[in-house]
């Protein structure tokens, strides 16, 4: 196919796609050149000039005013706990629904699917009220519990259909050897489904990391805020100047781009898994 | 004939009995989820619906109000505006990215990967996908800063290019605010359909498209008549997930415009949040949230129903 010649139209297509890609990347370029620009240069020459020095004061100001290290740690703790717990919960559910074939599983799967689509707006006030009642308001634990359930709704739906096609002979063989149900789950089902579980872990981690609405409502004190909430509330207070903004954004972009690079292969595979569910 | 059918029914019955017995021991595995889902999803959902029939500030006793909140919604011009804005955001975040994404994915897959190598195609795909890895708030802050009328980069760029007359407070002018938000959403969302459709195209048998090419079908005809029907499952998934996401565009509105100027970019999601936590009008906020929930469930049901019908037709 490649030998068929490139032709004018192929070059036009390439040019158009490169132009679109560059257009999409422009905002990132703006962030990069302004995050390290000396303040005097910004006020004199505006956002377009290339930085003539390397000044990290914008980044440092933001780091210190928001206690950004703390926000990173909170995000990591919350997302890390949620992804592990939600995958565990999904496995237990999918084992009962996909392999156990419990009666009424179509209804149960439907319920998980609906739970997956329910907008958080319709749950937020009662959750806020209940969390205050039981003393979980403004704790990271409250957000961990809620997102474990929300992510597990998707995980159960996806994993049940995957485990529905699990090779029965393997289960029979293990049963013959006298393995109990719990043993079969941990020793056979989990190891064999590891690729799918890995994809779910990565998805849950990134989704939870990027969540904004519920963490904004639940994590009000600075010491509990996640990265998006810390940035969002700062934006709401209108106290940022352009240099701290681009410094802040650069700091916030770095972890997600790092995840993206680390997990890129899993993700591309995973997005496909999600698409054919 | 009758004996066979009774025998069949018997066997079926026995099978069902056996399955019932075998599936019973799996019930404990569902127990943690049943408890958690009851507390985190089912109970709050019911409480929200109940609250929507009350007048309540969040503290003190509720006052039963019947359908008063819903009647108020029907005559609330801000609510109707927010519904229309949501429709605009669906166009920007679901419809446009799906159409543009389809064309881009097909171009990357058919032209770039084949003529210039898969490396070039995957680099371009990564560039288009990059906005998707950002937390929405971060992306919104970037744009809020770029579009700032005083020190933002866009107006500086326009002036530098001699197009100063186009410089404008894009988010601050009620006439352009919604369109600007829509453009930003297209920028953000485009990568998702491109990645999914490119994966879908790999799954599709190229023989059909090649046969159509030999028969003289143009590239556009092949795309709409041959490729689209083949990757329909992925198109449904993309449209559904993007539509649901756009109906909930809370973080965008919170960080970009706070629903303003005036109510120019108000959406139900943000409106309910303001009713809950700023106006302390919890009953009204619950009514808005309930309507939003209904809309999303209906949209999801329609999509899943259509998908199932198409699948049945394909089988």
C-alpha cells in the first residue's frame, strides 16, 4: 500500500492534519513559554514573547500558596485507594454475576448500568447531608467511599461481560481438584483476567484524579483538597496573575501527562475494551 | 410432539432448579456492593427526589410543597435557557467531535498510516488526544487565561497579526460566551472519538472498502456507506458517553464562566449546584437535579435501545 505513491491529495491531507494537531497544541505551548517567563518580561511584552530567562517564581508562588505538595499527595491517596477498592468490588460483583450467574442478574446488571449513568448532581446534596450526619464531611475517606462505588458500577458492568465468557473447563477442573469458590476466584479467575483488571485500575485512577464536582463539595479545607479542587478554588477567588496561572497549570499538567506516557499502551488497549462493551 | 415439549419443559425446569442451587453460594460476593450501593446511590437518589417535593433551605424541617418546585421550573426562564445551552453543549461535545473525529480517524487510518507510515499517524493521533488527559478544571483555567481580555494570549495574537479589530472579550460578552465555550469543548473532546474510531477501523475487514473502491465509490461514499455501518457500535458508545458528559459540563462552566455573563452559559448542572450551596434553595435545586437525572436516563435508554435494535438487525 505504501508503495502506491503519495500523490498531491495525500500531502494535502497530511498538511491539514498537521495544521489541526498544531492548532490543538497551541494552548500547551502558551503554558510552557509563560510558566518560566520573568514577571517583568510578561508585563512588558505580553504572553507571546519567548522567555528570555528562566524564572520559576510563578511556579514557586503557586506551590507555596496552595501547598501543592499536599494536594498532589491527597490526589494520589484518594485515586490510589479508589482504584484498588473499586477493582476489588468489581471483581466480587462480576464473579457472582458473570460466573455465578445469579438469578436476576440481568436486572442487577441493569441497576449497575443505571448507577453508572446517574449524574452526581442528583446525589450530591443527600450525600453532603448524610456525610455531615455521620461525621465524614470534609474527609478524604468520604470521597474514597463515594468514588469506589461510582467506579465499581462501571467496573462491574464491564467485568461481568468479560467473565461471562470465562472458559468453563478451567472452573470445572479446579472444582474437581477440590478448590472452593473463594480459592477459584483468587487463584484462577483473578490471575487470568489480569490484563482487564490492569486496564480498570488505570482508568479508575485517572478518572478519580480528574474528578472535580464531588471533591469540590466534600473537600473544603485546604489540607484535604485534591489537585483539581485546589486549582478550581484558586481560580474562583480571582487572585491569580497570569504567571502563577501558567505555573499552576504546568504543575497540574505534569502528573497527568506522566500518567499518559506511562499508561499509554494500556490506555489505547483499554479504550478499545471500553468501546466494545 | 406433546411429550417432547413436556420433556423439554421438564429439562428446562430442572436446569433452572440446578442453576438456582448452584448460584446461591455466590450471593455473599454481592453483599458488600449491595450495602454500599444502597448507602451511596439508592438512598441519596430517593432522598433527592423526595426533597424536590419540599421547600427546604438545608437546615431545619422540610415543608411539603407538592409540585410547586416543578411548576416554578416550568416558568423559570433561567432554567429553560440552561436546557437550551445544554443542547448546544451536546452539539459541541458529542455531535461535532463524532463527525469530525470520524473524518480525521479515517484520514489518519486510510491516508496517513498507509502513505506515510503508522508512526506518523500515531504521533498525530497523540497530539489530537493530548487535551483529553487534562483534568477539565486545568483545561478550563488554561482557556480562561488565554481568553482574558487584558493579558490573554488570544487577543495579543490577534493584535500581533494585524487583526486587532477581532480582539474581543469572548467569554465576557453574552453574545459570544456560549459559542466560545462550545469551541473549547470541541478542542477538548475531539481526541476521544479519533482514538476509538481508529481502533475500530483496525477491527474492520478492509475487503469491503477495497471492493467499493474498485466499483468506483469515492472516498466520501466509502466512508459513509461502508465504514460507518461497520463501526456503528463504537459510534454509539462515543455518542452516548459524550452526550452524558456534555449534559454534566459542571467543571467547564464553574471554571470558565460561572454560568455568566448573566445567564448566557447557565446549564442545569451548575444551576442546581448554585441552588443547593449558594441560594440555599435545596428543594428547587433537587427539582433541577431530578429533571437532569431523568433527561440523562432517557437519553441513555434511547441510545441503548437503538444500539440493541441495530445489533438485532445485524444478526
